């Protein structure tokens, strides 16, 4: 088995092969400077727009954001070149945009079809079809973007008992109960409405009882209380991710990441081409401290290094990954370098 400590020294970059991307790029990472050096590319998976690393085994999971959609497992035992373990497995949904591991299964959020999929894993970590699915239902006030459900992310809670799925089309978070065998039918637990027209895209936990949700359609972050005992999510307040007076009509926030110590959060602003810096208090409330340029155009994803000292932006339309050093006191990212990565969509460490 590969040494998991090496995860601090390697990054995987997902990209859209249909837009000229190289699929999955493996890069060596200098944990002192943040610099990335390309080691290899593989286009074994079409449009691998989002990736997830198994924290216990040398495995990488990639969605294939296609119609119909699929999910694939790759071995990362060779530190320079991921290897596809089996043909991508169908997720019984269209346009998967997010992937995670939870409860002995690999899960995807399928944007186009508006459903969530789960596939159990065999002993080698390969997804085994057929997928179990949960269909979201509903719509929102934006007739162009919210004509129906658009599941965008799937995130297990810190207790491992629940899975939360943000849906841009229904302005809500759907909760599934994970307390069952990996092959059991999915167990819907509830739906939590957010303010109409917000367009929730991604969710991250700042602590075991606090979650933040980035909203794509109105450039805000919603701070929430989370109760793992009952599986309940309570929206508390919203924070704008653009400075006062900055027009938000052409801005579409994408990624949200939180520092390992829970003191800061960063949001990628597509359109404004910036990274918002948010300070978090002990109650999980967020305060905008400012924005910095993302180093490119259309930042689709952000990733914070396990050390908390480095931040990476995958700039889809300018075709690069930019890295930043993070000021420990203020959380402000300072640009340190960039790497060409056509149609970049995701960065993970592993």
C-alpha cells in the first residue's frame, strides 16, 4: 500500500476532455512552496470534472460528467500514473458533478437528472452497479436555471450517519440516512428549504455542528446549525461573498473550502474571478474580509492543502491551476505560482 503521508506531496487535477482538457493530471507538490510539477496525464475517463481520494487506500475516484454519467476507480499505487481498475460504472443519472465516499459506497450528485446515486464497492474498491438512486423533486424561481432539480454535491456529515446533497434547482438540501448496509435501498430523511433563488451548490462542515453552503445564483454563503443526533439542518444567516457595491448579476460562486483549523473559509467567484476570504467565529458565522484575484478566469474549484498554508484554484476558462500561500493571521491568499491545465475543473491531494 502506498504511504498515505505522500498525500501532502501529490495533487490530482481533473479537467474536461470535451473542452481540450487532459483528463486527470498527476502533479508532484512541493509542500514548502506549493509548486506543482506535472508527472503524467490520463484520459481513461471522459470529462473527469470532479475527483475524490480514498483516505485509507491508494485509490482515486472520478465522475464522468457525461449523459449518461458514470463513476470510475483508479489505482494510485504508482505515484506517477493512476491506473483505471475497471470500465466506468453507470450511475443511472446524467451529468454527475460531485463524488464522495461514505458508508462503503461511492456517491455522486447528478446535476442534469437531479438525482443522487450510490454504488457499493467491491473488495478492490471498484464501484459495483447497478446504482441505487434518490430522485430530487421541485423547482425554483429562476426559470432558466431552476426549471427542475439539479443535485450538485454530496457530502457526508462528520458523524458518518448522514449524507447531505445540495440542489441548485430546488433551493434545498436533501438528507439521506446512511445507517444501513452498502447495498440497501437509499433512505431519504428530509429536505431543508433555503431562501428561494439562492441556488445552493456546495456544502462544507466547519465543525461537527456547523455547516456552510455556497449559493451560486445570488453570491451568498448560508451558515447553518447541524444536529447529527436528529439529522437536522437549520439555516441561520447569509453572508455576501462580494464586497459592498460590487454587482453580482454576472457572478456565479462555485467552490467553498474551509481551513483545517476552522478559522477561515474561501469561496471561488466565477465572473468576478476572485477568491472571497471569510472569517468564521466559534458559532460558525461568516464575515467577508475581502477578495483577491483568482489568478485566472472562471475558478471552478478550490482546494486547501492539509497543512492549511496553501490554497489552489482550478481556473477552467484560462486553463490553469494557481496556487497561493495563506497568511496565517488573516487568511488572505497571496499568489505564488501557476501551472497550465486546460479546462481545469478540480484539484485534490493524494
